[in-house]
């Protein structure tokens, strides 16, 4: 069982501890593997509409997501979100729960759709999960991601109508 | 004949005078039709890698473009650009010249590709021009743009390999 709620300022340090190792692998997220804590804070807290964290039964932080406006102005009815699950808490359905929560939160805020701009095509677990949760692949950018092991790989644009 | 060069701080006011009427139509750019000068400055000057302006024979400002990193970190080899041509200077090939210039500038800065994230599908003149200049449609987002006259219309992701 996990609970998902808005991040509290004092939880950022713990959140960064689970984010940094995920970014460092360079195989799933666009952020630089050596992204600094300040840069991550700017992207995930200062630059987002909202940030939520998932906690397990013991109160340990196991995941985090941000919710943003994907484009300004006349594209602002589309939300964007990003997710990180602790490497210690995989295969427990936490990413799915974060994604479902973010969709509900986006709807609550009046967004009509959700879009992911840079899903790494070789991250099959993620692609399949987003598809299972109703997202469609609506675009494929050739060599959009510089994968730490595989070199340049395609990225996907994925989209779901929420309302 | 036009010349294209990096914008000087004292040219922003003139640039905003040609940008505002284009954004106000709400049919081609994601920016809100009532975007403020400060918001435009944040997006086009503060938030960009570089901003260039086109001037005609008389030194009048007739177009502007920005160049940005499309995604941080492992997506940062892809550039993004946006263009505005004065409504008084259409059908003179200025958009094409701005786009060609932005590609050369992106290459000079080490970018390997260029991507447009939200090309309004009903803006046929633009879509055809970008295709003529070598961009491919690599994605189509349903109802990604709230068109001032047409309501929700699809948006295109367009991409070109530069190197």
C-alpha cells in the first residue's frame, strides 16, 4: 500500500535521494546523468504546477511526480507529467499508481489531455505501462535521446485524452 | 533583401510590436493571444539560447526567431526554434530565410537536429514551408491547439536532421 500526497518542503532532500540514482543511469530520463540537485529542484518543484510523492507503509518516500502545463497559452489545456520510482521499489505498481493519480489531479485542475514529450523508445517497460493506462503513441522522433549505453535512440510522443 | 543578425537589447520594443499582432490572432502560435510583453520577453529572450532579427533594406525589423535547447540533458542535441514574420512583410520568403538561418546557427552551436513541438495543423502555409525546407512530420497530437476560430485542432511534431 502506498499513499500519494503533495510534497512538503522538508521532503525534497529525501526525494532527491531517490531521483539522483535514476537520472544517473542515463537510460530513461532526459535529464543529464550528472544533473545537480539545484537543477532538479528547478525542474521538479519551481518549474512545475504541482509535485506529489508516494510513501510506503513505513512512511518512506518511494516515488515522485510533477505536473506541468505542456505548452503555454493555446496549448495549455494539455498537461505534462514526469515520474520517478525509487530503484528499491520497482515492480510494485508504483509508477502506475503515480500515473493514475497524476491524471486525476490533471483533470481536477481542468486539463483536457496529458502528453509525454520524450519517452525513450527502448524503455519498453514504461512504453507498455503508459499504453496499458490508455496513452497512445502519437509521434516518434528519430534519435531524440542520447542513451548512456545504446547511443542515439528514438523517442516517443505519447498522449491521452482525459476528458 | 533582408539581413539577419543577433537582436540588440534596444531592438526588443520594435520586435514586440511585430510579434504582438501575430500572437493576438490565436491561429498559429501557442502563446496566449493576450500574452504580455514581459511574458514574451521571458520566452523569446531570457529563456532562449539566442534570438535573431531580420531587417529589410531600410533597417525596419520584419521578423524574429529564437533558438533553444528542445530538451535538457540527454535530449539536448536537438534544437527548437520559433519564428514570427511581421504581418506587413508576408510572402517575401522571410520565414524561409529565418528558418535556414536558424538551422545554420543551430549547426554552428553543435545541435544535431531541430524539432518543432507544436505546429498548428491548420497552418498549411507553415507546414508546407517546413516540409519544403526538409522537415518531416514525425507526430500528430489530437486537439493539441485551441484555435481562436476553429476550436481544438491537431498539432504536428516536425523534425529535421541537421548533421
